[in-house]
């Protein structure tokens, strides 16, 4: 295992891959130094929360109440469009070297974990900041922030959770998906904990609103304890259980290390997480600094998510999407639109990204984007008007090969192929056996060879 | 199916050439999945269809939530006219079928299918605690889950996993560019294809073909093997369908829309005795919140004309008894129209079966009760998973419980 591959492994899993000009700089670092640098950058970036530029924050609750129905509908539609803009900006942030790849990676992980579909831009910004500001903080704070988040309260119907008619949706997902996992609670626990979250509501401005009249102040019996618990205390009781730490660590392992769970390693992580009082930074630091994280079997074994694929290409070629529509068309076609997970369980990931349609798109993607070819592809629409079929669409991007060429130009033929594959592929491949020469275009050898390597199934792995 | 015919087929030859060496070995000293991949992609037996029944199933999905009440119209019900002062179909215009129910006037094709005893209409299909989000409700229909349960595989995908493990992915074909969750299993996926020629061209990447043939060192990691296998399957299925799609050409007029073109594709593949046995077709645009009537009727007419053409082709070729067509939508619409000349998301809805061997043609059960609503919405009578169980057991002849996770009472319909 070369040092370059190990550093790239770290950057793929803790970020979104390296830019070509970062290879030399980062390979001079030890793993520990590289990890420390990632965390330092994350802390710095965390100082600036995402700003709401949508102007939606200016619409007060009273303004919104006085709007007519049609105005509200128009407002909602405009709002959804602005959420798409936040998606676009987020992807840009992931590959912006003056931001923090680790912080954005963690935020993306938590978006997948606390999956939610915010409908309005100012709510989306609130949701994103709840995740981002706690992404490497304390898990308890994160759960609490998400429970009080306007987008989540709406998404899981907690606005309808009232003393007189409890809605259990939020409580169920809190236990099943967000904290302790299936099989560790009873239906009774759901009913009782739902009472503790009654009256946890929100307004148009996106504030958390505690509606005292709708809250059930009575006794609840939860996980064998009885008391006049509120939501905060319920979360405490859930987190007292080591099972909760184990469930989260198992998800972390699955996402950051390997699809195949190794119980012993998960137990090691659980110790760190639980004993630290759910300190996410300590957990992730431990993971990224463990020797076993860089074991052969973990490197290059993960199927890239659509976001991994898109950001990886953006890093390689300094690729910029000319519009949010172009980016979102591609996300849709590949099956992962930010702020629009399939459901509250998030994206299943792994092999489920792949079918014949998405794989063929993926294998041809680098070339199609760089050469700006038409996509003969029509993603499923959002149930809207039938309209004429628009099968062909150009995904407008600009690419800049300067950094790429500076890094790889001037190498002799065999060396070039090796250097490119070392950068682009995280799996072993016998480069001498590839028919690269027969398919390489001699007028722009570096680019042409890179695009060939990026059409291999191996490029889909990270 | 006829093994000899198939082996003659060119696609098989190209498939085995494409198999990279690591998949060809029976044992790489690695893991089980490689062995399975070997079985599925290299031995000829798995390229042969495993379908025992020879029956075809066509599923038509109305995306967006079809307004069932304006499709099959309760033209004697005052409550219907009271709730729909602007949108109701007038009793005079309805194509009368039953004492109380009739077809939307644009559904002349569907009405004649009904008159021929080839249509069963199941009223009031839905599920408990209905979800009014398109995405979520469609998910529920695709995965056959309860409304508070999140499954990551589709019911037809699980059919491939459990009951058709030797089948090719194109056994289950969605005529579209992308694959719906309904067709995704844990081990296996169905196949998505909108245009055979275009897809075949996309899979003919010479560099990849040559590369796959090379003996290169590969870390036998589960996921990369899976990608190679999917790629090779895609190449061979694309070839197969491309060749099959040229065998029979229909002269029947289909709607000149994308939906019509897709149905025609289905008809021609069925007529060519393709290995594909389950077809999935989408008709989208039913989310009619605003100015519903024109849009809704355009869609219904497309559907009705399309079904009429398909039934005609199947009948002419003696294939109607072997084919079952099921049409559903993720939910119906609210009983009361909204203030924008449209309707909002609702719950229970009607579902159609078309075929030559229906046990109970006509109306399977009574119309929805408009006097007993839940928050303005219809209350379902028949859980849609009972319908799936019926299709799986009585049509595809497999154990529905393995696929749906539990038993559901079947309907006496197919």
C-alpha cells in the first residue's frame, strides 16, 4: 500500500477526494498530521454558519398568515427552487479548498442519518446549520437540535403531536432510525415518548415553538422509568443506553469504513463514543487515526455515492456546474438529490446505487461531461405535467485541466498511466494489461488517458 | 423457452467473451459472491429464462395520483356532484356501465375492453394510515410496506430475488430510462430500457469491452465484482432486447406519445416471445391540483387508446389469455374539489386488471362510500398488498409470503 493511496483513502472517506495539485503536498504528511489538519480546518470552517440569503427570513409569521392561498402557493414554489440553490452551494462548498471537506462530509453523513426534506429555504438553512454546527460536536446536542428543528418537526408531523391527539411519527423515527435502532424498544415506549414531545412545534419563520397548552405534562413510563419527562429527558434516557452508541457506531462504520460490519471494530468504536459521553470528534479522530482504517480490505471497496462521484470529478478537473439545474438533473439521474432523500431512513447506499441504467450513466459520465455531450436520458419527473419528453439534455459544466496537466504532463508513457491510475483509482489494477494505447488520443494524451481510466468500473469505487 | 434458439443468438457469444478472468474462475479463494457471479454470468443455463408459467404481467403506473372518481364516475351519487360543482363529469356524458358507475367519456377504448369482459375494476384500494406525499406513498406501493415501515427493496425486485433467482435482469423490464424502486431487489435488479437501440449503443464501449476481456489483477472485493457483473449483464441484456425488438413489428396504431411508444415496445417484445415476462410502464402527470379537466382527460385518453391497441395486438396473436395488465396509482384525489379547478391528494383509489382470463370481469366490488369519509378522504376497503399477493400466487404462481413478508387474503380475480 503506497502512502499516496492511504492519504487518498483518508481524503475520500473524510472528504471528497484530493485535487491533483494536493497530491504532493498531502503525501508529505503523516496520517496523524493529515487528520489533525482536517480537524483544524473543520473547526475553523464551523465558525461561519451557512447564511440564509433567500429573503424568506424577512417574511414574518404575521405576513405569512395574511397571505392569500394563491400567494402562499406561489411562495412555496419559489421556496422549493431556492432549496435547490442551497443544494448547489453545498456541493460547491464540498470541493472548495478554503472550506473544510471533513466538516461537509460529516454534515452529509448526518443529513443521511437525520434524513429530512426541507420545503423552504430558511427552514433548510436552519436544518443544515443544526447538522453542521454539531457535526463534530456532541451527539446529544445534535439530537436535541434536530428534535427542535423546524424542517424536521414538519417532516415528521410533530406539529400535529398534541396532548389530545398524539402523533407518534417523530417518536417512532427518533427511536428506530435516529438513536437506538429497531428491536431495542417497545410500541409502548413509542407511545409514551411521543407524549413527551407533544407541543414541540414551529412557526413560519422557522423558530422552535413550545405550545404549552398542547403539551402533556403528565407521567410517562419509558424504558422502565416513570416520571414527568419532557423531550430533553427522553433523549437523555435513550442515550444512557450503550445500544444507542453502538447503533450510531455501526452506522459510522458502514458509511466510513466498510459495507460489511466488523463487530469487534464497532465495539471498539462504541467504547470510545460511549465513554466520551457521545463526543463525535473523539470518535472520528479515533477512527481516522486507527491503523486498521487503512487496511487493504477497506481501501477502494466502497461504491461511490452520486455525490462522491460528482465531487470527485469536480476536484479532478476543477469542474463547475453552470447552473443548479444542470447539477440537479445529474443528481436525479444518478439517484441522490440533496435535501430530498427517498424517505426518513436516508439513502440505502452501497449496491443500491447501482442498476443497469445508473451504471451505464456512471461509466460514461466523465467523458460526457468533459466533452459536453448530450445525455440521452430522462430522469423520472416529480409527478408534474406530462409535457413532451425531453430525453436529451446537456449538462453544462466547465472544466479546467490546468492543474491536472501541470501534475501529470511530462511523464513518460508508462509512468503516465501509472501516475494517473494511482490518482484516479483506489483499487489494484494491472495497468500494463489495459489496452490504453489503442484507445488513447495522442493529441491530448493526459486527458484522454484519464478519461479512459475514469470509464472503468474501478473508478466507481473509493 | 427454446434453449437451442437462444444459444444460436449472438449476444450469448459476446457475453462470454466479455467475462473478465476473475469472474470465470470458479474459485478465486475469496468469497461466495464471486461464485454466485460466476453462476449467473457465465453458465448458459442462467441466460435461459426461468419463467415456468410463460405468462406475461404488464404493470402500468399512473404517477402523480390519478383522480379515480373522475375516471370511474359515480354518476348517480348526489354527494359526488355536491363535492365537485365544477369538475364533476355530467351523468349525461358518462359511458354507462353499471347501475351506479360509468366511464369518463374519453375512455371509449377502456369501455369496449370492459364490454368484451376483459376488464376488472377493483374499487377502494389503499392501505391503513395513508400517506399523502407522492414520494412516500409511491414508496409504500413499490416496496409493499406498511405506512410506518421503510423497506429498501421493491416487491418485484424481491420476486426476482426469491422466486426467479436464475432469471436474467431483463426478465423484469421497466420501459423507461431509469429503474423504479419496485424493480430493485436485494441481490438482483430488474432492467431499465427506454429505447433498445440507444441503450445498446451506450453499452457498446469498445475500451470497456476489450478491458473486460483482459486478464487483469483485481482485488476480489465484493463490490467491484458486482459492478463488473452488472456491466456484463447490461451489455448482454441490451443486446438481447435490441435483437428481440426487431423480430415483430406491429401495425396497430398506438398513441404517438412516449407512453404509446413504450406500450408498443411491450407489445412487440411479448409478440416476439421475449424472455421478458414482467413489464413496467409509467404514465405521469396525474398531479392535477390546478385546472384538472383537460390535463386529466388527455392522460386518460392516452391510457385508454393505448390499452385498446395493446389488447388488440395481444388478442390477434392469441396472447391475451397469457397476459395480465394491472394499472394503479399511488393514491386517489380528495373527494371535494379545490378552489383552483383541481383536486388535492387523497387516499383510496380504483385499480384495473385487464386480461383474457379474469375470474370476475366488470366491477369486483362496490363503489366507494362518499358518505363515510376520513378527513374528507375515502376509506380503503382492500389493502393493495392483497392484490399483490393475488398476482404473485394466482398469476406468477409463487409463494407471496416470502416476497411480502406476511400473508394477505387473496382476491378471486385472476
